[in-house]
C-alpha cells in the first residue's frame, strides 16, 4: 500500500519510541543522558530500500565539498581541503577570515517544504517525493516514561536520526548552502579567495560548516546575508554563540567587523 502511495493507517507503523541512555554510571541530571529513538521495523525496511536506491546517485548530485554519507567520499577529504586552503591563504599573507559554523539542532529543524522543493529541483519525481511525504508527515514519537510509552508527539519538521534515508535527505538539503556560496562567487558578490588558485570557499561535512572569505566589510555582510537567507528558507539557522571566527593576517579593525556576526574570535590552532 505504501509503495502505491496509499498511506492510510501507516501512522500506526511509523511510530518511534524515545528513551534515554545514561552516559555515565552515576547519571542523575538530564545532560547525563543521551536520547535514542527506536523506529518501527516496517518503516525502516521501506526507507532502507529507498536509501539503497539513492546512494549510488548521491555522488553525482551533491557538490564535491560535501563528503558525509556519500559512497567513496571520506571525512579525511574535508580535513585535507580545509588544511590546504588554510596553508595557501596563510602563504598569501593577505587578510582573510575562516568561519567555523554550528547549525542549531540541524536534523531536528529542517523545513519539510524546503526539502520537497530541493528534491524537485534535483529532479526527483512526484512518486519519490510522495513516499518521503508519507514517511515524514505520518511519523510520531512516544516518550518512554518508567517503561510505558506516553502520548504520541506528531512531527512537523526535521528528520529522524536512525532512519536510513534521513542522512541522505539532509545532505541534499544542506548542499543548497554550498550552491548559494558558489553563485555568490559567480556573480562577484564575494571576492575570489586567491588570485591564482581556485580555493573552495566552503567545506561541508553533514552539518559541520567551514567558510573562508575576505576580511572586508562587504564580504562579511554578504556571508551574513547568505546564511540568514539559507536559514530562513531551510530552518537551518547558525548558532553564532557556538561558532567561531579565525583571522588570518588581519588588521585591528577586522575583529570589529566580525562583531556583526556575533561569534567569538579564536586563534589557531583550532579543533576540526
């Protein structure tokens, strides 16, 4: 019935039970626990089939600077990309800024209308999008309290962690930020990072985002505008309090420009 887009009653098989796993032996506060969702097997079988069909095509759809959940791409590629870009910009001895951004509750905040629009732009047909719509809109979560499931909580945005197809849908959606950055460079809204080398302005690993830009008022304002536009459309907003900016060969006034973003300024080395 689900294959034929008849989703009536599927909500009973599309529930997840949320329970807490203690992180330590003497856990007594909420932060000492890790939430985990157990999704019904029938829903996971269907999403697993979709995931297996989608996986071979992801490499041709997603930009090369996104390496999460894509076959034949590795986390190490992101590290090398950022490291080599940093070295080239350091050797250039010109003012540049590196932003390490944190997306607030990324998996939980993704807008469903935005996701369906992105899938349509990628060329996914109505049947595929309807499958995803049924899986998302008929999903609910029940919190286990003292071993008993509570009332259902109906979901209105986000993707469920533990669902096989969720990571793939997320990288397709977040890749829009990479395309926005590339379009901004094509239209000279953002300046090229290097006069002779093609240095990617953004590196993505799922919701981990690194951005390079010129240490100028115009570039910082453009980056802020792009991130705000992306956040408004997708629901994936930047938590600037948990983000950081690193200045390369900057002037004393550069730190004042970063105050526009509201993220702390940190010096190298940083953890990535």
